[in-house]
C-alpha cells in the first residue's frame, strides 16, 4: 500500500488541467448498459473507482476497450447476467446506479448494498420507492431483488433530492413507456451531464438543470460519443491547495460556470480567484480572513443540495479555514462521519472543536506542524483535505492509505509535483 511523504511549506505555482468528473464518469459508464450499440467516452479519469466500475459492467457482459488516453469504447450487445458481482459492487458507492439501467434493459436484477466511503449512512429508500413507482417489484432481504414485466412512466416526487436516486430514476425512465416526471430531482452538474449524454443517444429529457425533469420514454437508445466535463471537486481542491500555500496556480478548462456557489463560500474564507475564459487563476495573494455574518456573528458553512455548496468540498473548505483569520462553524447535515478526520488536523496543530458528528468549529489561523505517525486517509475527500494540510504545514507529514485518495484523484502527486510541491509516493512497508 502506498503512502505520501510531504515536506510542507512550498508554494504551488504553475498550470494544471484537472481530469474528467469522477461522479459523471461513473454514471455514464453505468448508462452505457441502456444501449446495445458502441459508445465512446472521452476524458474519463484513470482512477480506482472508474476501473472498478469498468470491471463491474464487464462482469455484466459489457465489452470495454481503452482507445486512447482517457478514452474508452463501451458496448453492451448482450447482458450476460442480471446479478451484480457482490465483491466488486461492495467497493464503490456508485454501483447502486446500475439498478436503473439493468431494470430498464433486462427487466430484473439482483445486487447487494453498495460500498464506498464510510462517511455515514447512505439510504437507498428513495431509489426503491422511485423504481416501484415505475412498475418495479422490489424484494429486500440481505440483497435487493428487482423485477418488472414493463416499466411505465409516472409522476414521481422523490422524498429527498438524492443524487444517485435521481440518476437511477432518469436511466430507468428513458426506456419506460410513456412520460415520467421527476419532482424534487437533484440537479448537480454531473446529473446535467448524464441527461445531456442520454439525450445525445436519443433519450428525450427536458428540464435539465432544474429540479423537475420530464422524460418521454423511447424504445431504444443509439450509440454515440461524449466527452466528460471537468471535475469541479478536483478544481475546488486545487484552489484550496494554492490558497493555503500562497502560490499562483492556473487551472485550465475548469468549468467556471459551475463554480459560482463555491466562489461565494470560498470568498467567505478569504479565498478569491479570477476567471479567464474557461480557466481559473488563483492569485498569489489571498486575504484568508473569515467574513462574519451581519452583526459580527460567527458564520456557518453548510453543505446542501445543488446549487448550494457541495458536501464533497466541505473537508477542503475546513482545512482552508484553519489558515484563515477568524472563526467559522461547519455543518454537514447529511453524513455523520464526514468530519471524522478532524482529530488528525488537531494532531497537526489545528484549533478545532468537533461539536458533534455533524458540526465542527474552526478558529484560525493555526500553525500546522508535520506529523509522521498518526495521519491516515479515511476517505477520498478527507484524504485530500489532509494532503492540503500537509502542503502548508511546517516540516514533514506522512499520509498512509493513500489508495483512498487515488479513488477520486488521478495522479494527484504528479500534478502537485508539477506545481512545485515536495511530495513523494513510496510503498508502505
């Protein structure tokens, strides 16, 4: 197992290009099951979770071929099994989005609860209720067994704006008979991308980008070619790394149109950037001062459904706050384990109080110190947050279990080295 050795204190300077959106790529790979024809996807990130999804759909009968750097040809002429491999599916959360396309294409499936980051309970009730509304029979014991003689469109109100439940419902409805309306739909950029991808194959989805989607079912989807957009979580991560190391970084093709809320929240932490075309430029000078609410009230930063601040950047923002002057409260209402890396920041010198599993108070700026014994990456985003903390800390930090970071960030250490970071990847003894 690999580990990172980081010598902190080096400012990041230079230019990088982030990879394709992890959350989009995983769902587009699952959506390929809906068509019998070949599909080529470009800008697919070479990360552990993507490789796992390729293995899963390959086990179901998909022919997968790498046809270029970041480009894959997928064709599912025939689905050879309706059972999602348990060992594979248990390793990534995104395996749950195979339910919609398998049900639509095959009319039946069996799968066990998905795996993924241990950041708290991730309910699947919304998925099952929505698929039942489309005509599926659902049997839940130690696994999910779904079947449907025929899926029919329905007017569905999701009981929560769940991203993956919205995606499952979209994919199932594409091949259902009649019209489906999904209300209280999630609308994150990668959901919008899934809709545009499906429409390019012949689906009829309107309302893209809103919380009400209308889907007119079609008999079949064609093949096609599609390019995955930039990963805004990776963009937000590198903005944070540049800001706390006091460097100047240009991020190419950074999808600035999707960064408006991230900009609002980062501005409250004293982090600013410039937009030049499709690039983001993080200047060397950053105020790094918490902006209080009216009346000098301690501000609260809370993750909420899009277009609010994304949960996946909450850990990154928390580390930025350790370097900003002032006090701020972070609130993660959804995942009770999201902040279970804060103890490691405290080892490094952060002034932080974990109020309860959902709230953390940060008072900055803190003088972070390297830590060589007690830093382990618990999940993708916490791992990246700890890596950013190590980049601005004094001295050497060793981060173990970096395979977690690799699940969501392609060649993160290589990108950081290209910007001047002193980081080494070594094999754990």
